[in-house]
C-alpha cells in the first residue's frame, strides 16, 4: 500500500515522464508540430481528465497553478542566465522556456500535496509557521539572487536543520497502521527521486545543463537544490492543508 499510494500521488508526473520518453523515441523533426507543444497539450488534457473524473481536489488544482508559476519563474530566470537550455523549438514558450515545463514543476508540487492527503500526514512538532514560511521565501529568493549576490544555501540548509531536526511525519500507509519518518530524511529521499527523474529529461535531450552531454548524469550537487525546492513546495502544500501541522505531539491514550 505504501508503494501504491506513492504511485497514485505521482500519477500526473508519471504520465509526463512516460510522455517525454515515448515522444523522444518516436519523434520526427519533420513533423509540423513541436514536441514541446504536444507535451503541453497532453499535460492540459490529462489535467482535464483528472478534473472530469474527480481524481483531483480543488486544493490540488489551485496548488498546481501556483507551482507552475513558481517553476516557470525560476526556469525563465535560470535559462536566461545560461544555466540550462531547451534545445528544441516550440510555439508555446516564454523567453525560450516551453510552457510544459510548468507542468513538470506542478507535477512535483501536486505530488507532495496529494501524498499529504492520501497518507493522512501530520508534521509534528512543527515550528512556528511564520518561521517555516520565512525560510521558504528566503530559499525561493536565493534561487535568483545566488547568480549576482552571495549564494547562501549553506545558511539555508543550517536553518532548515535547526527548525526541523525534531519534526517527524506521521502517516498512515494502511488502515490502522501509523508510522513516522524524520521530515529531513523524507526531503532527502524525495529529492533523490526527483533527481533520478531529472536524468530522464537530459538523456532524452528534453533539456540540458550548461556543458553537459546528452548521456551524462546530472550532477549530484543538484540534490541540494531539489531538496530546497521541495521544501518550498511543501510550504505551499501545507498552506493549502493547514490541518496537517501540529506544534506538539498528542499523547497516546494509556490502557
């Protein structure tokens, strides 16, 4: 059930990953439409079907839009800075960034939100919400300012550890069974999963880092960036699901 719930939560991202791999295998550059545009249309159609069959909640749809905006903002800035590129052409693009990339970020963010709901997660003990939100804002700003000011990610990691070293995620993998995991460990393993998925994008030539060959693995250094982005995504998800945090543990009843 633990694995099945993960797959269900990441269904949208899984569809996009399969679409990227299949489109790369069959695509012909002579076709009159761009691969990036087809991927965007597919993402919109899939989301439409999810809504039609009520596979997503209202909170998830609103979060999807928010994640797309956050992700596209980072992509437009970092692509302009030359950190990575999208080598193919497409009609639906802004500043050389295909709009389907927003769907990739939203797939990550919505997966986080769905997992909180599906696993009935509780984050305890959770630090003051103002501190968690402030750290998330600082992390997002640093994604931009690190290119022309000091990169303070080490400081951000230290603050993340200080704030959340005691926080555990209580979750229900199956009815009546309650487990827990350190939140920081969850962030690391989630970042590892996104990093593996990111390698599919570079192998298929969908995007490429500066100086990276097509079949070269993405640097492990990006694990830190993904962990920080996932923290930002978590803060957005918890804003949509405020009942998932508690300042202290609820004592278990004694016999």
